[in-house]
């Protein structure tokens, strides 16, 4: 295998490992630092430029391998039209050699294609997991905030027996608003986790 395809295969293995780490179900306490650690190099502008150049190069290799696959396949079908004995006597290429070249060109095409495809999937999965973690943190914060508001409001009610009925109704309305907001966020979180 040529050196550029060895590097492409190495990148494919690295992408598969990263995808496994991102998609593996881990608790939020472990997943958040893991995602932050994995995203450190991607925040660098130089790294992003180098990564884009690498994927453009892999895209060019993918287009070249498609072209070679088509060319070798046509050569194989054209060699089938002629008599193999005449072809070998005239210095032609054997069918086995054409088929081995076809195998190598198809292997290179699939290798480059899967590498490009997995890079797109990896990028989108990373963004979805990061959004999911942010929504979970927001829900936890709102749950703790609403429970603190509820406990504070109940303490205030017990300590102040002379509260107006309007103030009591306002607190109940505020509690209902917070509960509906909490339910909406839980629904969004559930929808995101179901989507993930």
C-alpha cells in the first residue's frame, strides 16, 4: 500500500477511536472533560487549516481512485471481449493482473470514501453530544434554582403570616411558571437524548 494510503488508513483508525469515545455512553462528569480534552487541538486555527488541507488531499485521492476504478473496470471488460490466448501472445496483460489492479483501486476508493464520510459524522456527533451536555447542565441548574425558589418561598410564607393574598397568588403563579419552564426543558432534553 502506498504511503499516502497508509496515512489515510491511520487517520481512519484515529477517527474510529474518537467516534467510539464520543458515542460511548459515559456519565456527564467523565464525558465533559473528555470532550474538552478532545477539542483542545480543534480550537487552534493552524490545526484547522492543516486538517482542512488533509481532507482536501483525501478528497482528491478519492476522486482519483474512482477514476482509476472506472478505468480498470473498463479495461477488464474490454479484455473479456478479446480472446485471452491471442492477448497473451501479443504481449497483453493477464486477466488476474487486471483484477488485482481493480481490487487495489476499489480498496483505495473505499478507504478514502469511508475516511471522508466518518469525518463528517464525527463532526456532527461531537456537536450533538456537546449540545446535549449543555442542555443537561441547564436543566440541572433550573431544577436546583426552582427547588431553591420553592424552599425560599415556603420559608417566607411561614415567617410572614401577614402576606397579602395578591402576593400569595403571585408566588403561586411564579411557581407554576417555573414548573412549566422546567417541564419544557425536560421535554427538550428528552427529545435531544432520543435524537442522540
